[in-house]
C-alpha cells in the first residue's frame, strides 16, 4: 500500500501557437482518502468556476453566454466524476497499486487535468533509473 500521494491540477491552452500549462494547485496527500478528497474538491472547484450561477451578483450582465451543443460540458464531466462511486473506486485502486491517475476534460479552448501519483512509486522509479543507468 502506498502511503503518500502527490496531486496536481493544471489548465492547458494554446498561447502564441504553443501548448501552455498553468498550474492551478498541488497537494501532497498523507493518505489515499485525502488524495481522493482533494481530487474531488478540485474537480468541483473547476466546475464551479466554469459554470457559475447566472444570477450571481458579481457577474456583469451579459458576461455569461451559452456555448454550442458540440462543445464538451467540462463542468458536467467534472461533477459527474465527483459523484461516480465506481470511478472513485477505480482511481483508489490505481493509486493504491502505485500507478499514475489522470482525469482530464477539454472544452474548445482549454484542457483541465487532475493528476495523482504515489510518492513511493515516484521514489522507486527515480531509484530504479539511477541504479540501471548505462555507463559508457
């Protein structure tokens, strides 16, 4: 069982013809349960920022406009992932096995990515690569 997990959330977009990633948060979770909680919290945070209530007083009139039906509804995807117990179990199993987990959704301008990985698996991978480095 892996005990500690490194979690990240990043937004990716195109700027000046290049794909640019903007870190939106990092958390070093001391337990699997806290890693899952943080991933759900960040997915919900993304959804709430992309899909605020239209009647919110801090939004100027006309600030929100509907998007085409062909555009993926990232907030709905993130909210659905947060409430899908089967998906939560799959993520927990993958993390417990030491594998990297990636949850991502894209609209027409931005990709939103949640990553989590075991700190122990990272250390083991780093150690293995230094142990087996060929010498010329």
